[in-house]
């Protein structure tokens, strides 16, 4: 009984930490609001919400932090994760547009609760919440156009570069199905201890399944996976919102 209660408490805590109230990002059984697949990566808009939220802002004139209410437009987004890398969707600062307005900054919060890891047989899935702030006098109304330009894997701070790369190859379904066998070399960057990325890494091809692809194709696939970048764009136009998701 104590174990079950502890598990339930931890799930609730994770939900609150990584996906702000009222709910977590996962919406099992609920269809996506919009969906697009580009270069084998599927991106889904699973939730949109407007709200008024208090922000801590910096005043250049008064040289101090002050609080102000802002209109917040939030998009909950889930996307394919090609492997075990720390994948995130990114766009330009003005990736959200509507009417004559363009966003100039945005905030991103990953939801670890909704993560489904890649296992070498199937791709995983990750979810993130993107929030855009506007002044209270801004009419924030659809249609909204939201554009993501690339999916990229940030370098791990917990693993050596080669350990991270080899793990990514082992969990990448395309690499596994092609029988890619890669090795990895690390070179010290010369940065003093305490700084990030003390090593550079590069992979090399040791073998592949000749019945699946040619040597040239295997080499290209290896370099593509090593780069940790997949380009879109994934562009969504949201024409309407559920009344419950709009501001009163």
C-alpha cells in the first residue's frame, strides 16, 4: 500500500513540475488539433490555451524587476524522437504570427512525464509546451500560424560525447534496420576542467547491412544521424479555438 501511494504521489509531483496546471500534456485518446509529417518526423499540436499570467520583467529605465500581467498563448506540442538524444523543436523568435502581430520571444518547457523513449525498433515521442506573451491590449485571436524550423538533439552533460552518440545509434530505428555498426573517436578540446564539451567526438562506419543499402547510403545515413539535426519546416495554421480555451 505504501509503495502504491508513493508512486501516485511521484506521478502527481512530476505532472505539476513539468506541465503546469491544469493538466499534463498527454491527452490519450484525444485527436490532435493539427498534425504534420516532414522528413519522417511527425509533429502534433495537442492543446491550445489562452490565459492571463503574471510575469517578472526587467525595467531598463528604473533598473529593477517589476511584475506585470500578460496575455499568454500556450501550445502543447508532441513530436517524434528519432533516438535517445535530447531532442527539441525550435523555430525563430517570430515563429508565431497572427493578424499583424509576430512573436518576438517565447518560452519552452519540456514534459518528461509524456516522454516515450526510442528503443531501436520504434521512434520515441516527446512533448513540450510553448508559451508566447502579449500585452493585455493585444487582440490574440485565430487564425494563428505556428512554424517550427528544425528538430535538434542537444549535447548531453551527463555522458561523454562518444557514449551519447553510440547510445543514439543503438536506439535509432533507421540505424538498427540498416545494420549500422559505428565506432567513435574522442579528442580533447583543451578546455579546462569545469567547462562544458571538454571533448569533440566523431563517428566512423565499421559495417552495415549490404542487403539494405549501399556503402555510400550507409555513410550518408551515419552522418545524418551524427549531426543531430532534422530540418522541417513544420507549419501549422489554427483557424479556430474551442470556446473553453479562450479568455472570457
